[in-house]
C-alpha cells in the first residue's frame, strides 16, 4: 500500500468507524466489495503499524557513513594519529579511543543541519 492509497482507505475506514452501519450496509452504500473492504482495512492497519515502527526508530539508526582509508597499509597508522573524516562538508578529527556515542550524535547534528 502506498501513501496515496493509505490516505484514501484511511478516510473510508474513518467514515465507517464514525458511522453506525455494519460492514455490509456500509459497503452497499459506497458500492464496495465487502471482501475488498475488509482487506483494505487490514492493509490500513498494517501501514499504520509500519509508520509507527519507523517513527520509533531513532534517526541515527538510519545514518550511514562510509569510511575510506587514505592509506592501504593499516600498519602505517599509529595509535596516536588523528583520523580525519569528512561528512557532508563537515570535517571530524577523531583521536584514538573516541566515543562512538558522541560521534554518532555529532553526525546526527550535521545531518539535520545540512
């Protein structure tokens, strides 16, 4: 179900729920097939649940950052060196042992601003 179809059927479902007709009488009045109507009501419920699930996911859970090493030799990096990372025009300098939570929050801020 796409958003347009969802809105259409959500409106029909709300009209049905706010009325006092049973499914059969409501469908007769709207010239709808009862089986299709029931199926679409189920699809509306599933779509609403999916929207709620997506809203519950933290925006940072959908954040993707690709790290591309400047050197092919990992041994060339010492523990004391700084990792330079560019993300959407912002440069981060990460020292060894950086906090991944703070870094995630910083990326989220950059994502929201840019």
